[in-house]
């Protein structure tokens, strides 16, 4: 079964056709910059472009950077606020004439890691944390997803944690890996104390360079901490998995 997986982020929109159940990415992914402002109309236009690029016709799954309930956007901190209350699934469906299923982006990445990556066969409490424009989270208990956890917005140093520990925060502030990793460490300790997971999987583009910062960032964390195996592609593969379930 071939599904188009699309990972909608605050900075980029990435997509590729994925074969399921193997989880294999069938073509080099396409990366489009997220339109600014990222309004529903502008994001739908980018998604249309993505579908045209792959000349795709079939079911599509998308990961969206906000709380998603039955296709409806409840929060969209890193996109245009005009998304709130919109039915993303319906909007994309009407715009493309294809069937769509939309879930939270970090939940999508977590699903892929639990099936094909670092969380495979893990049956305890697993937390996936994605470090990108924002911080996303996905929680699995006995392999079952608890959706929309939003640990990126925990309070740390009196602030929204993603504003100090996301990958974007490192870039914006021009912090060294060392300086940033101390903030990530504080954040991972916070998550560790909150839910006491058995495993924390850290993903996002920065997981590709985990050796630069993860050993320091995971120091003293009780849970086992590992980088994502699918790195930044977890979001695409997980979105495709959601797409396979229909919309
Ligand atoms: C959003 C989450 C999302 C994360 C990563 C946060 O700002 O609230 O829903 O998963 O960014 O994109």
C-alpha cells in the first residue's frame, strides 16, 4: 500500500510516498518552506504542490504541529493562529480531492519510531520528544499512543520550555551545542520527573548529530535516553501510517 506522508512544520513542509507496512520511503522527500504567514489557505496550496510533485493519487496522511482532535486543529503555536477551530482534514480533502488523515506531528513521529525505530518492542512507558521549531511529545503506554500530550509547553525557568530548549532556540540565540545541551538536559529531567518513563526517544533534525549533544543532555536522567532511528523522517513515515488508517 502506497501512502503519501506529509510532515507539516513551523519552518518546513516535508513529504514522500511511503510503502506500508514496510515503512520504506519510496522517493527522495520534498522539502518546501512553510509559507509565512502559514494560513490554512497557504498551507493547503503547499500541500497541493507536494501532491503534484509526486503526481500522487491515493490516501494521504499528515502530521500537524498542534493539538488535533478528529481532524480539527485546537492549537497551532508555530503556524498562523487562524488555524484554530479549522478542520484540517476537510480543508485538505477539499483542496486536493484525496482522502486525508491528520494527526499531531510528534504523535506521528512517535508512531513511526515505535513501529520501525528506537521504540520497537518497547512495552513500558515511552516518551518521544521532537526538537525542531517547537518541542513535540508523544507518549506510549504498553505500545498504545496517548495522543496530544504537548510536553513542549511545560514551564521551565518560568517560560514555555520550547522557547529555550527547541532546536530553533539554539539557532536563534546562536548557542553552542554545549550551552544548548544544558537546557535540553534540564528539560529532559523535567519530563523524566513528570512521567517517569522507561525510555525517552529524542528526535527531530538534531537527532542526526546526537553525538554532539545527547550524552551531555541525558546525564542523570533516570529513563534510558536514545536518539530517534528514523531521525527527521519519522514524521513522514508516521504521517503515512495515520493516512493508512483512512480519513
Ligand atoms: C506544538 C505541538 C507540536 C510541536 C512540534 C508545539 O509548539 O504545540 O503540537 O507537536 O510544537 O511541532
